[in-house]
C-alpha cells in the first residue's frame, strides 16, 4: 500500500518535522512518495529524495505561493484520488493540521492525530498514540482508506535513507472557493538562533527561576552552549517569556539531543512535550521535584549559583 507524505517548507528548506515523518515512512514502506506545494519549491525535491521519497510530486506556482491551507487541500486530495495512495501522513503544525483536517473532510477519510510512532502490520498501517497522561501506548487503526495520520512534532528524527527521487510536476488548479482567502501580510518573529523545534540543545527555564530576569541566565547559557531557550506553561502564563518557547501539552513537543531544565518541576503536562529528549539534565533545589524521576542527570542546588558557573565552564572549554 503506497504512502504519501505532505512536506511543509519555510523559505528554502523543508521543515525538520516533515523530513522526520518522510524518513520514517520510507523505512516502513519502500513505496513512499512526497508532495511539495508552493512557489519556487521544485529545487527542494532533491532534498526529499535523500530522506526516502521514491517520487516527489511538485505543485509549483503563484496560485499556491501563500501558506494557506485550502489550496493545499485541493492539491493533496486530487493527488490522493488520482494516484490511489493508501496512507497520507502529515507532520503536526498549524498549517499541516488544517490541511489534514480538510483532506479528511474532502475524501471522507479517517484521520488519526497526535501519533508518536508508526508501524506496518500485515501490510496495513498501524499508529501509536500515548494515552492516560502518556503512561501507556495504544495502537490505533483505520476502518477506511485512505488512512490519514497527523504525527506529533518531534516524534521522528530525520535520517537520510534514500537517494534521488523522480520528480513529477502536478497542476495548481484550484476550486473557486479555495482562492477566496488572500494573505494580506505575513510577519515573522525576529529571533536569534534556532527555534526550539529545530535546536539540538535546549535550555529551559521554569518558575524556579523566581522572576523574568532569571531568563538572562538561560540566554547566556544557551548562547555559550549553542542552544535555544525554552520555557514552561507557568512561565508563559506569568508573562515572563514568549509563548513560542513553551514546551508541553499546550505548547510544543520537542526532541533535542540535550535538554537542560532549570527550575522546572516536571509536571506531566511539561513531560509530554520533552520526554523524548535524548539526554535530560535537571537543576532544581527541590530534591523531590518530579522531573528528577525521568532525568538522566539531576543536580540539586541553587540554579542562581550553578548556572553562571556552568556557563563560565562551557565558555572556558570552548575557548570563548
């Protein structure tokens, strides 16, 4: 049963989450293709081939230049119907979630969401979803085809497991109603360094920082170690740091190589967003903080004293 992966791109690069889903799909289904929609995206097809796409379908044109969901619903739905794809996969994001929901409605197809793993069982796709506060993993399936799946952010690390892909151009014809919405303006938050979804190292501050000024320590450590700064819901709700940096059930799901939590208690809502980090280091003055239960390394002490020393040590080792 062939699989199609929706690839989301920003600027001149395909999103890390999309490449992760593509490489996972190719690992379990050799007959995996991808679809790119936008203006000037044909050059990205080669990148998709490296991550396992057998064929990359490219809808390139000004009609689909703006990152609006409805035109993408038209194109993906038509492609699925024409090529007969049995599985259609999306890496969770605001745009991809809209597109997945629209394709599901258009094709009257089942959509399973918030999946964190995929497998094949007797040639049929099986999804894995956490349940009961992420304490168990449940298998989920579909009763109809095509099977649509929305994958939780950070579930799969992109892995180059392919070579070159054949590229096939497809039309950008849209339904009349799909061109009614017009993007008037697109703004992008100015930020230095990688986003928390893309960063290999995250320095996360919680309420234990004591005040918004405590984030200066986080920023200094992140700058020294080459990472990004993240936060918890309590911090964001208090107005200490921007929502775009929030990790957790109501924030973003991340999977960095190194997660450093400073003054983070480790509530289950936060754990959901970062538990797949490869290495978890926690600094907290409370020896009974829940985060120590799932940390690889725990430091009990005053972060106001520990973090500046850690930053200085990193700078010394790096010679900066």
